[in-house]
C-alpha cells in the first residue's frame, strides 16, 4: 500500500474477533503514518457474539493450544492464559470464552499503545455504505461522516444482511433455505459453515440428520439449552438413520432430557423419561425422573402428555435447528 501523508488509512468494518485481530496485526505491521479505523457500533472490541459472555461455564470449543492469534506461535494464547488467567492451565484445556475476548482485546490495546506502530482509531458506529473511486474508498458511517481509505477490510461476521450483493442477486436471496421457497435455476451458496455445507450436501442423511445433530450438540456446548432441546426434539424422529444400537441413540435422548431440564422445561424432560420407562425398566431413568420432578416442585403441572417425538413418532415440535448457522 503506497500513498502520501494523510491518505494512509485502512478501515476495518466490524470489531468482533476477526476485525480486532486484523486491526491488531495491521497496527503492528504498519508505521505510525498509517491510521487504522476500526468501526463497529458495538461498545465491545474483540468479543462479538462469541466472546461477550461473562459466564465462566461458557467454554471455547477448541483447546487453548489451538486458539493462538499468531499462526507462527501456536502456544501464544496458552502462555497468555497461564500469565493472565490460570497459571495451572494445560494446552488441552477448554478455557472460558470471555477469557479469549480479554486476550484479543488486550492484544489490540497493547499494539495501539506502542508508539512505533500505526495509529488506531475506534469508531462506535455502523458503516452504511462504501463507494470506490479509483484507488480510494469512501466509507460512510451512520453519523453521516465519511472516512476516505486506501483499503477496507470487511469483518462483519455472519450477519444475515445481504444488501452488499448486486440487486439481481439479492432479490433472489434465500434467507432460510429450510422454509423459503427455492428459486428455479442455479444457486450461489455464500459461506462454508455447517449450514451451507449441509445444504449443499448431496446426501439427505447428512443434511437432515448429521448436521442437525451436530448443531444441537454445539448448542449444548455453548450453553444454549433451549435451542438444543428444540433441535434435538426435531431430529430425534430421524435418529434411527444414524444406525448403531438403541443404547447409543439413547445418548441423544439423554442429551434432550438434559437440555430440557437445563432450559427450565423439567416437566417435558420427565415426560421423555416417562415414555422411555414405559418401554423398558431402568432404575437410573426412574431416579433421574424423580429428581427432575422433585426439582419441579409440587406446583408444577404433571399433565403434559408424551409428545410424538419422544417415542420416535413423526410429529416434530418446533423446527429449531434451522435457526442456527
Ligand atoms: C456462541 C458462540 C460461541 C462460539 N465459540 C467459538 C469457539 O469456542 N471457538 C471458535 O473458534 N469460534 C467460536 N465461535 C465462532 C465465532 O463466531 C468466531 O470464532 C468469531 O468470533 C467470529 O468473529 P467475527 O469477527 O468474524 O464475527 P462477530 O464476532 O460476529 O463480529 C462481527 C462484528 O461486525 C459488526 N458489524 C456488522 N455489520 C457492521 C456494519 N455495517 N458496520 C460496522 N460493524 C458491523 C457487528 O456489530 C459485530 O461486532 C462461536 C460463535 C458463537 C456464536
């Protein structure tokens, strides 16, 4: 990137993990005559949806040894954790997500404080338009102000907005492929996450069973128990397609019971166990059901009937897993 004094600005749109890390690397690698504008209406930097939680139980889904911000120094995050969070931490530990937010935020702060680095400017507003003329970009902000930049980095995460797409494409946009009617003709899939790959997968078994189960288990790991319960309830009638033994499939039903109980739907959890106990005796299930009902208290309704999905029927309650990317 070349240019005279005053026009050496890079705009990074989005201050989640990706934007903050990009800004941090840019600030470190460019000289002080450069300015890096990090623009995001969110008051947090480096956290985004994933690392904004303050709950210690919300853990990273990758061990500490796999979350370094520096590809050439894979242990960097692990060492940072030992110095700043837990001196007993091990490389294989799953660290609370908020700690990772602290890490990214800290990296950017340190980079911005060093006088030999580029200057960082944090703007708490949204980018509403970007126009290109020659080798300059005019980045319009929600305040009405504009920044002229030599380069723009888009790090807006998985925002479903598609107004960046050409009109012809966005008018045929399919926001929810499971409920929207698909247009005739070729499809362009944007992104390579689980939702996209499962939609693109030729094998309906992967699309309709494996991907939803993975999404549900991910929701459990992320502590989103209500969503996990909905997703598991929707996919359980199709779980026999996974093969294996009934005992192995019971693990999914156990996870459903757990997710229901953790999301305050204790009576529904007990109903799932009722249905299972009506098929086969199990002291463990009976104990668990008793514990759940005790936890519910005497005032809880006991009248819920076993839903079809509890016994592998075809009626699905709410189609939950589609809601996740
Ligand atoms: C609950 C949860 C847990 C996760 N756990 C992990 C994990 O353990 N490990 C892992 O590797 N990944 C995890 N992920 C995936 C995670 O999302 C990514 O790792 C990473 O945080 C994505 O960062 P991002 O900066 O791309 O997006 P985001 O964090 O979504 O940030 C995008 C930012 O762009 C801003 N933005 C959008 N539009 C504009 C605009 N027009 N102008 C200005 N700003 C804008 C938004 O306000 C937002 O702050 C998790 C995701 C979630 C949801």
